[in-house]
């Protein structure tokens, strides 16, 4: 009996401690959830995934985040509550990528996947010369973040990793942008030259020199080649001459008419609906959000009556399932309004093509008219989600 009393005492102490820590973990989970809602509500562009575990009367934190601010707020909360804890949280980028925290896309188009494996879903693409942040490494894949903040995985063959100095050197160097739909970079200037690689609309390379017919260029991995001048422009000159307008949006969009559909695609090799709108705006000097469900949150709301009377050429139209009492609105498709007195819009579905909201039009699209959710205007609108390349030069 004497031995039993101390045992029961320590058992009760442990039980109370477990209950207290259980309650503490619940409180921390609520704090973490609120921080996630504020600093990383969309896992496609920011990460905040923290777990809590009780071990030997100590709270163990595990997980990963890209938000230092949210993480430090969480740590301050723990210290303020005088909670004993051990943090094993990875704040990305960390030592997994060492000091090579930047990269440049080295292929004409790089496939960026939802998980670090070749069989994973294609999330988006990057174009040759695209600057990237490197956040993490797993096997032969790197978790990267694109200029529109999209976070996902690319295999090591698609990028050239750099330290900060080399990355800044690349960004500040004179460059050439490819403006044709599709073409090649050649090994020399002869008629039967070997091909270094293909290149697509929006691809960018470092400038070395030029003559009457060719630009001499260099890749991020130091390969050298030649681009036909008639198919490209000096980047600064291209940017300076850009004068985004309703007509320019239409002409660029129509130049992609017939391009093939590719889920996750954002290039002339293939594009999905939001990849198409993204490319049209990119070639007009803007970086816009990646997915349709993100694009609907940028710009200015127009056509509140959903009758197409308030629309201007270049506005983005969104489609999907309307909100109900039990379900939120679901955006699954996007197109670009052309109007032209025919209620026309252009979008990528099957391929890039023109449709109409007019039931008397030969290209009437009853399916999308019935799931129309509303529109957003990007031209002439200041929005932190719409990056003007001219102002970021």
C-alpha cells in the first residue's frame, strides 16, 4: 500500500500534465490556423504547415513554412505563454539548398509539377530565362517559386541554380526576348547550322552582340547561340514600346488562336484556360496570377448584372459553379472578352478558339453562358496581384 501511494501521486501529476499539454496544443493549433489564414491562405503561393506534439512535457513543433513573419509570431506566442518547446520547423529556403537559393529556367519550357516526381500532375510551366526562387530539394527535384509566386516542383535538368550575386547579374544584364510563336537558337550563323535548342514566345536570353541578321545570346548555363533578329527584340526595347490596350490584348490573343490545350500549360506548346490568359497578358507586359481561381481575385469587378453590357475588350470572364447555401463559388474556367458587337470571347478549351454569348451567333457557347460567374478588368487597374513589368524594370 505504501508503494502504491507514490505511484498514484505521480500518475495523477502526469495525467494533469497531459491534460494541460493537450489543451495547450489545441490553443496552439488555433493560433497556427489563424496565422495560416492571414499569411498563407493559398498554399499555391505561400506555405504554413505546422504540427504540434507533446513529448516528455515539451511541445515539439514540426512542419515547414515560407513565411518567416508568421513563424516568428508563433514563436513569440509560445514564449509569451512560457511554454517549453522545441522547434524543428523548416523555414524555407533552408540548408537543403545551401546558398544557391535562386535559379533560371534553362529549357524552352520547364514543366513544374505538384509533387517531386515526373508522374505528378503538371501544375504550371516556366519559360526559358524565367527567374525563380529555390525553396527546397527532394531527390532530383527542387521546390521553386515563380514570379507570380506559384510554388511547386521542377526536375534539376530544367534549371540552372545560382547564388544571389549571379542571379542579380542575370537579372541586370541586357537581354533578348523571343517574340515569335516558336523557333530555334542556332549554334552559328550559317545556313545549315546545328540547333542549340528550341525557344517559344516570351523566352529570354542574355544579350552578347548583334549584326544585321542575328543576336548572339547566352543561356543561364553558359551555352552560347544565335537568334534571328526578325524573330526577337532587345528586352528593354520591347518593354519600352509596349503600350497595353484593348486592341493589343485582342491581337495577341488572336495570334494564339488554335494553340493546343494542355492542363497546366502556359506556353505556345500548349496552354490551359488560365495559362492562355496569363500568356496574353505576359506578352502585353504583365505578370498575373496563375490559376483562374486566383485571377478572379485580381483587378476590378465589372459586369455585376451578368448581362455583358459593362464589359470592355480585354476583360477576363470567369465560369464555374455559383455559390449555394452549403457550397462556396467554384471557379473552373476563364476567357478574354472581345465583344466586337458579337458578344465574342476567346478561351482555351480543347484548343484556343473564339466563342460567343449571343445565341444567334454561329459560335454560340450555351454551356459557358449558363455557368458565367462574372468578370474582372485588369487594364488600367492598380493591383499588387498584377505586376507591371515596365514599373518593375
